[in-house]
């Protein structure tokens, strides 16, 4: 039996525990990668172009609704 079939045969409560456990582990891994990448690029100048683009997008949407 494959591991997918083993999961399919489990009760709903067990499936929910597995889902939450996987979600927590993935969250911890994402936070760890974020912290590591932040420390690696701490001395690099900040690139704010993404935030400027998002801000322009919000401004454009707001301007379209004013008309």
C-alpha cells in the first residue's frame, strides 16, 4: 500500500492532524528561510521597487474609481 492510500484510510481526525502538522512544519521552514535570507542580505541596499510598483497600482485603481 502506498503512503497516499494509508492517509486515505485514516479517520477524518487523523487526516486533520496530519494536515496541521504539515502546515506547521512548512511554516517553520518558510520562516527559517526568511530569517537566513534576511541575514545574508542585511548589508545590501534595500530594493523598494516592488513596494513602489504596488503603491502605483493601488493609486491607479483608486484613480479609476474616482472618474
